[in-house]
């Protein structure tokens, strides 16, 4: 047995949670149209909807909030944030924004137009939506193993270089707006990208004169996997790994709500001065002046502190270890989970959880609904409902995997909370896995449809 990582913090402040009765939960989820986004937070006992903006702040972050400088222009908090990002990632020009999708908005407004493609590794839903909103298309070039829930590969987020080359050839080099590597790859199961893959993709992009960006929301967790799984990095400090990762790209979009452990915030960072100059007018139009862009001084000060804490090796060992423990506990009891276990979340394979339910009847969404009913646990579907329709044909897309995601907020839940979650999943599986019918839309909403659609049992 490998030794468990120690818990590198203790609890200073608590927030009460309660568990409604089964009857109350049934009522609540029915009223919510079987859509967990429509529940009120007080109706939820353990909230694993997302790891975004839900982390617990440290005492040092709370202190940082107090010294936030709220000057409209030239805020000292901006310069502190800029210097932290520069030291960590080596990227010169920083465009602060209010969250990750705002970074996508500002960037795509400059780089994406009708007919352009953005090859990458299973783009996140807002990323894909912003690309399509500008008339572009996301092209998925993830390696084969990354589309298979049981394939064992240490870096299932990797890009298949051959697929990338084929996409560039098919659409023409001049139609590639940029190449995007999402680290870790959220929609693919929280799976990391190896340094070797980052390097080979970067080499190819530089040769072809293509821009390469990271969607860096979970960059520190990705760096931790590189340290743990890539032999030549096993003795390299996380900060050094992060610096090297970013040395291969032209910039990044960042949702700071994940690996900067803040409730709100984000940024775009680029190396190219001309691109930065081109981004500025959009930043001012959409987000705000370029030394605050959608964030308060408090937010920026908080984020600067969060970014320094997230690369702490003891923190990362415990964080990623906690997610792994939950996943392995479930796996040992025969619950079908995506393997290896991802960095921020455990993903249950809905199609295997309900093998008799037809794929177009949203099995993963039904897993989410049952886990709430069984134990007040809130999760999210990352599957057929989220995937939506093909923007060109209007047909329902059939994603490679139909998953129920249990995203673990950073520094929030204890092992006891997660043991409870595992028990609930086992019970729900035992009692419902033989179902033959799933769900159908009651109302299919427009846009990213999993937020607002409602469902009914068939
Ligand atoms: N990129 C990735 C990989 C993400 O996971 C997210 C958000 C975004 C971009 C957008 O960032 O929310 O700050 O605008 N993911 C959240 C989630 C919502 O639950 O996984 P945002």
C-alpha cells in the first residue's frame, strides 16, 4: 500500500449543511424538472456540481482581500497579480477578466471568424460555444484512449498529432485560428496532458507557424500528474514543471475559479505584444479597463495569493489523492468509473451504470438524479444533454462518453463526506442498475442546454 498524503491544513471556519428527508428531496428534484442546476443550494447536502469557484479560501487569501486596491486604473493589486503570473508561467502580457469564458470571449473576438477551426483535445462546453458563436468550429483531436472510459493510459488528455496534422491539412493552415490544449482535460474526464505531448504539439505548431494556447484552468493538477507519471519529471518541483509547460505555448485562457482557488476571476496571458494590443480594445469593451477587467482589486489580490498556494506539493498530493481515493473506492465496488481517476473529479460512466437503458435516454443524467434522491448529493451530467446538437445539421450529437461527474471542490470536504458519497452511489447502483428506461426532455433549452432543460422519466 502506498502511504496516503497528509492533510496539509486544518479547518478554521465552517458552514452548516443539512440533509433533507427522502420525501423532501423527491419533491425538490421533481420541481426542478430533474435538472440539478435548478435546485437551491440549501436543498443539497454534498455539492459536487462543480469544482469551479467553490474552493475554501485560506487565511492568507482572506487577508489578501483586505489589501485589495480598488483604483480604477493602475491598481497595485493588478501589478501584484501580473508579477505572480509572470513568475509562475513566464507569460508577459496579462489581460484580467471576470472568469474563464470571458477570456475565451475576448480572445475569440480577435482570432476566430467564420470558417476558422480550433483543433484541440475535447474542448470544454463554453470554449466550444464561444468558438461557434464566432462562426468557427472546434475540431477534437484527442487520442483514441481519451474517448474510451476504460482504456488505461496515463495521459488521456493528449492530442493525437496525426489527427491534428490531418485537421490542418483538411481545412488549410490559414484557417486554423489557434490550437488549444486543455490542461487537464475536463470534458474528457479530468485527464492530464503529458509534457512530451505538449512539446511535440508545440514543435509542430511552431514549424507550421500556428498559435498554441492552453486552457489552463487546472494547470497545477496537470503539472502534478506530469510529476507523478512522467518518469523524467519525478524529481522536478511543480513550479519548475509549470514553467516548462508554459514555455511551449503562446498564451493561455484561465478560469481562476479552479486552480487559483478563488470564487470568481480569470485572465488571458499572451507572449506576443501585438496580440496583446489587439486584445485591449475588446477587453475594454467587454470586461473593463485592462488593469482590472471584470475583477475588483480584492479579487486580483486574492487570486495572486491563490496562485501561489496551488503549486504547493503537499496541497496537490492531498487534493489529487482525495479524488483518487473516492474513485478507487467506487471502482473496487464495481461502479463503472472513468480510469485512471481524473484530477478534479470522478466520472461515472452512465452507459455502464445503466447498461439496459438506451443511449439516447440520458443514462448519465439519470445517475445524477438518483444520487440526489438517494443522498442529497449533487453532481452534473457531462454527456449527451451537455453535448447538444450539431451546429450545422441540428442533429443530436452522440458524445464518446455519457458521464456523471462528481467534481470535488478544493479544500472543502473531508474523507468522511466522500465516504458518505461513495456509500450513496453503491446503494443507488445496487437498487436501480437494472432499469430499462431512462429520461427524455420535457423542455429542451437553447444554447448550452444542460443548464436550463427539464426532463421526465420514460
Ligand atoms: N475551461 C475549462 C476547462 C473549464 O472547466 C471551464 C469551466 C471553463 C473553461 C470556463 O470557465 O466557468 O470560469 O467561465 N468549468 C466549470 C466546470 C464551469 O464546472 O467544469 P468559467
